[in-house]
C-alpha cells in the first residue's frame, strides 16, 4: 500500500481536479510532492476528519488552529497556493456537494474517509466563537465582539504591533521602520483633519491611545477617545498619564452611539468602521455627522472589499467571523462613500493605501514569529496560530487586490458651501 503522503496527494489532486503545488508530509513520516516546495504537514488523521466533517475553508482553519495541520517553508508561498486551490474557487459545502457528483471526486472522498480513521467529528478548537448570528450590532453584541478580538492581552499586542501600538495600516517610506511608518500615518490623519491648537477631536475606536496622544501632543488639540475594550482603555489611560496629557486626553469605554457631548471640530475613525455592519452604517455616518460642528471634518480609514455582481450574495468570511472579527463586515468603497453622502457629508478626498497595509501586515507577522514562544505563553498556541494565519493571509489579500484600504476625508459642509479646505488639498503628502 502507498504511504500516507502519496495517498493524500493523489486524493487531493483527484478532488481538486488540479495539480497540488505543495509537498505533503504525513503523520507516518512520508513525503510526496516537489522537494523544494513548502510542505503541508498533516500531523495526524484527525486533521482529515476536521476537513471532511467541515468541508471548505473552516475545516482547514480548524485543523490549522488546533495544530493538526501545519506548513513548513515559506508561509506566504503556501497560502498563495492554497488560496488559488480553495478560497478563490469558492469551495464551500454547497460547492463540494456539487463536486461530489463527479465519479472521480466521489471516489477520492470515499478513500479519504477510509484514511481518516474513526468517523467521529472532532470538537472545534476553543478559540472558535460559537454563537447564533442574531441581533447583530446591538450595543451588547458589539461589545462582546470587540472584547473577543481586542481583549487578548495588551502584552500580546505589544509583541505584534511593536512600540507604536497602532493597529491599523502604516504609511511607508521605502526605508522606514514600522514605528516611523505608523507615526507618519498618524501625522497624515492629523494633516487631513487640519488640526489646530484648541480644537476638539473625537477618536472613534481609539485603540491603545496612539492617535489621541499624537494629536494632543503634536497639534495641541483636546481629544476624547472611545473604545469598547476595557483592556485597551486601561492601557491607553496609563499612556496618557505617562505623557502628562490627562488635561487634554480623555479615554472612555463608550459606544459611538452614546457620545452626547459634541460638537467636535474633527472626528477620526481609524480601522473601526469595519465593525459597524451594513445595517448600521448609515446610522454610524449620521451620528458622526451630527457630532461635528459645521465645517468639521471626518477622516474615515476603512478596509474595503471588491464589489460583487450580486451584492445580496455577500457573506462574511468564515475564518474571520469565527476566529478573528466576530460580526465584522467589509463594504465596497463606493458603498461607503454613498452612505457618507447620504448622511450629509461632502466627500472631498479618497486615498487608497492598499500596498501599505500589505507591508504593515508582513511586519506584524515577523514580530509575532520573532517572539513566538512568548506569544504562545501569553495567549495559547491556538490563538497565536489564528493571528499568524489571519495576518499572513490578509497581507496576500491586499497584495493581490482582493481587499483594499482607503482614507476618506469628508466635511460637514455648511449651507454657505464654504468647506474650509485649501484649494490644493494634497499638500499634506509633500
């Protein structure tokens, strides 16, 4: 009988209808495939059962998070190959059921069942969020989702993000460091908002306080930063105190829908709007519009997906929803701009910084890999594996234009029509 790796490789190619550009190393020590290619390591038969009982992306992810499946060699090369074979083919459970009508695919699946061992579905890894998708984007559900993602531990985020503690796309020079690129991003936001001493800024989704501190320290504004994460707020307040800025920066655990002490001269929303959801987005935009003074500016920094031919068919990525951002949603850029305009904003500038996010994510992955053992101790092996996969796969998605990220500058333009912007707005990039 053929060794496990050869059998797995043959069955995978039968099922996929395509050559597998990866090497396979199986639990019995056998290997099959191109010797110089990254290896897909199937550590035990349980990995097969995970993929068989939950066909498609989620089964692969469960095997990865649990450690039953691994990759040896270049992670990005392996994920790129898998993306073309699985994710970009749209192989969800329905698609695989359709494929099983093909005799060769059905025969491969039956052989894989024999190889997988006892027909008992393994329990999902404990890092998976298991809850009914009801009441999306209520105050309570949003707080729970934010806690799942951000209350992993501030020490863990220090490893991933580095000293800047900025969890959003940096703005790169060719030879810059992650810290200088994040500082440049914060300064870019401040320049677009036209911040001046004495103004009030609302920072929605303030994270660990980096934007609030930068704006207060470098531009002399008073800042209210809001987050739903208790851990973020505690960390941000300590940083504010250490900087001697408690008279100018207030950090609150508060939902954006509950802010009632406007008006503000400017609002920054950096990497927060992805949590709002399509059903709530117009409410979000109208709320921020109402919190601004006439002539006030909004800088909305947000990840975008590519539009679909049938937008009603859009569904949240299974891996992201179950392990990373519960209830998170991405919208096309055009949808975001439309909703901001419906809320009363005048959209004045849109800048795509997609390539910048790919580079940022690769640096975060390198940070995590460089302190892997400590990251595992601070969280769990499964949680660290979630973050490594999520960030590496996201870097590839940005590089291949499957998703993008945009800074949208909008103004609550008064009835007079005077936007308050200079005639040549792009001077902030010089």
